[in-house]
C-alpha cells in the first residue's frame, strides 16, 4: 500500500531508509519529507525504529510535495544472539498483527531505556533517563538519544564517542536485549503486505559463512530483499551485497539510513545507482 504518489517519470530518485523524530531522527516527519523533496528524492520510505507513528504526518506532507511515500518501518530482530535490522517496505501500518508486534517492541525498548539510565547513573551521569524521555517526547527511545544527551551535556567529545565509551557492546551502559526472533519479525512485515529487506548488511561485520547462514535463514522465513546501496557503505560493500542479492535471488534496495545532518557524510538521496543485473525492490510497486 502506497500512501501517496507522484506523477511517474523515467528518472526517479529513491531513498528507502530514513528516520524522523518518531524514533531517533533529527527532523519531524513532515520536515524530513520537505528536505527529501528539496534533495530531489521522488520516492521516500520513512523507516523509523519499531514504530509507524510518523507515517500519517509524512504522508500528508508527501502529498503536498509530490513525493511518493512508501509506508515502512525498521524492525529489530534477534538472530544467533545478534541484533539484526529488517526494513519492511510497502506495509499496511494499520495491520493488527504488525501493531501488536510494535507494541511488544515498544515495551522492550521502554525497559531497555530504563536500564541504560540506571547504568549511566552508576557511571556518574544521573538523570539521563528522565532527560532522554523528555527529549524524545512521543518518539521511540533508542541508544542514539542517550548518546546525543551525553554529547550535549559535554560528557563526551562526539556522539560516536558516547557509543565507544559507554553505550556500545561490552561498554558499561550497554544493555543486552532479547529482540523478537527473525522469523517472527519477517512474518509481521509479510502479514502487513510488505517486503522484508535486510538492512545495511555490512554493519553486522559477519564473516562470509555467517552472512550466508543469515541470508539463507532470512530467505527461508520469507525475506525478499537486501540493501545493496547504503549511506555508510563503500564500493566494496555495494559489490558484496550485489553478489549476495544475485546468489539468494533477493530484490535490491537503496537507503541512506539518514538520521541527522550531524552525520555530514550521509546525505538524503545522494546514493550511487544499483549495480547492473539486479531487480530493484521498487519493481514491486511501480
């Protein structure tokens, strides 16, 4: 289901992985859509973490801007004790099963945020949890909110420094989280009429054999796509993901994973084209 659409033409620009203040992005959904339009994007997916709360606002602005909005979400999943992200594109945001799953994810994130706050307090940073909740408002709280808070109060040199010193895996405020199983996550997306896409595969730093195991299980449970071109990926990452798409018969997606202008190296819609010989994921709705 596409919430809004633009006049079709032969030179569409896709960015199918972005975030707003509904999760951990810097811009409200409508503002993100305006920025996307100014950047020349014709097809935008808003993929907030474990929530679809920003889609209605984004859809209204997309209609005004002549941008085709792809209703979407980025879900956290557990696989072999690892955290994997799956983007669901073209979902029905009102699907009952998906909504139930998102409610469960919200509770997981609520409990995790409280524990992160307790651990940061033990590190000498009291009241972080309360400050982060106030800053997030109605948005889904993520580790990025805590990192940004520590940076803004001058406790770390950069947002990344907060992850490197406190919030990253193995650091004092890191909270291991048991996410929903990969098969269930993919099932929610498919049940909502969407296409399940493995997000930013290079980020998991898996060996070739482990990545093949992940992709085999992903496709076995109904996963249909993989992000081939990403905001953080280099040419070698793109070629590796393209090979994986061909090997497993996956649709190819592109996404900047845009969060904030602070990540100056990631630009909305500024992505190279897909390599030849791949079927783009947008062939599903065009």
